[in-house]
C-alpha cells in the first residue's frame, strides 16, 4: 500500500512512524524527521489540484490528512470527489472543530453534556452578556486558532479584555465570532475515536498540558506535552463518554447531512463528581497527543484507516493495548508561544535510546544543519511500563537535545504520578 500523509508537524511525523511498517509512505510537505522514514514531496495542501496530481503520479492508495486547516478547507472532499481514498472528514463534518459555534449548537440540539454558552458576532452583545454572568468565564474564538483560541478568564474584566482583543483581530478571522461559556472545573481528558460515521473504536486516552510553565502556569500554548494512559479514564467512564458523547455526536452529524469519517477527538472535562462534559471537538489527532497515542495504538492502524476510507464493512472490536505507558515532552523555541525565535542550530544525539522517539515538529534543514523553524520544535517521547518510567526516559531525551533558548517542562504527567505516589 502507498500512503500519502498531508502535513509537516509533530503529529504527521508520528503518523509517518506509525504507518511506515505497513506501507510505502509519502509526506507533503513533511519535515526532516519524516524524511528519514518516507519520501517528502513539496506541495501546498491549499492547492487541491496539485495534491491530486501527486496522488495520481505516485499511485497513492490512501491519503491521510493530518492538520485541521486542510480538512476545514475541503481537501478530503476534493480527493474523494476525484475518485481516491482519503482518511479524514469532509469540510461539512470538520465544522465540529472549525466552528465552535456550530459545535456548541450541535451539542445543545443533541443533548450532549457541555458548558452553558452563548455565541456572538457583535462585540457589544458579548460584553453585555458577560456583565450578567458569574465569573470565571471562558472566551473562545469560534474559528481555527492553532489551539490557542480559548482564554480562561478569572474575572469579568479579563473576559471583557479577551472579547475586545478577539473582535479587534487577535486571532484574525477566527475571532470574528466569539463563544462565551461558563468555566468548567475538573480534569481534562483527550479521547480519540476512529469512526466510519456509524461505528467507532476508542484509542488510548491522553492528557495534554497546555500551559507554558511548570505547575500549569503561564499562557496557553498548542501543547507542551502529553501522556497516556490516564488512570481516571476507567472502563466505566469511557463507556459513558462513548454513550453520551461520541455516539450521539456521530448521529447528530449524520442527521445534519455531515456523516463523519475519520478521527474524532473529544476534549473532555471530568468534573469533580466524575461526570464527563465536552470542552471542544477536534477533527484530527491532537498534537502532541498523537506522539503518545500512536506509539500505544500502532497495531492495525493502517488497516482501520483503509477500511474507513474505502467504505468497507467495519465493525471494530475492543483492543487491549497492554500495560505500557507513553509520555512526550515538547521542546519549544525561546519566546514561544507569542514570538518564537527561529533559526537556532539544533544538536541531537547520534543514537536515540531504546524506547524513546524524537518527533520533529518545527525543524528545517539549512544546508546540513538542523535548525529551529517553529514554536514547538521537537517532541521527546518515552515508553515505559508506567507513566513515571516513560517520564524519566522522555526528560532524559529532552535534556540530550540542545539549541539556543530551548524551553521545556519537566513535570508532564504530574497529576498521574501524584495519583500513583511517584512524584
């Protein structure tokens, strides 16, 4: 089988690593990490005709779209309409991520548990709403904002400032519509489901760490690390999430004329009383969650993706992923997330230790030198029998990489280690 992976970040490197044993892999555009496992092709994902041309030229059997942008832009539709197999939802289904306003309306209509909220396309209306609601509040840009469009506001004053910034263009077009919702207390959980729109297969859960600083301090980022499994994700809780969130969402999308085929990611808040409520949906693998979920769920991934894309009969059975754990630590550039400094030369170990992986997220080659080209630069993933063991390996690998201004957290997975008494 020949597989084309669209994208060039850490998620796409992890997908390449996971699928390479089962197929000949091409990446568009890929990165220096994917080049070690696959053939990188320089093509703009926004140019649908160019993408279809390389699918035809290289006789690609299956295209896997990594990032949300091309999905929201309808690349999966263009590929499918041209007669080729693609793993990833249609633009209509991808609205579950591309428009928080759409997602909230869908959840309210389908009775899916989530935070109470209101949607605004007028700044003054949003400000009036804030004046009458309890603090804290959460203000979200409705559109795609690279995972940074949600602002937790401790006070109404903070919420007012966030709304004004969004309508003034802080997140570009993504902030032209704003969602204001109640703050949900609890612990977040990332739940991933492969689905053909009718059936679903839950993959290992993960927990992301959005804040830049240790102890979950500082501004939100696209993610500074993740781990899997998460002990609060019991069989009973996952069954509840499947029955009250995943399956009703798939039914609601199908009834809306937007049957969902691909990977559905539900960000879940587990409240203090143990009830799951949806924070948001994404239409693709999380990043950096993919860097821990895919090492846990590599087996049969290509076969599942093909069956979904090809429309074959697919009734997935529960998978035992074993006792292993995975944890990834993101190495970020100085100044991330607001103004990352690019161009620094990166030194990586000649040999990567066993049970560790270094996934490229924001790197490029300048001649023969590996350099920083993005805010999140590399993801150091460790595998172990426990989260603590995986953490130790991840941090050791992170420490072995050097570049000027390197920033990373040493406390990824701290909640899990505290529960296990190993912190």
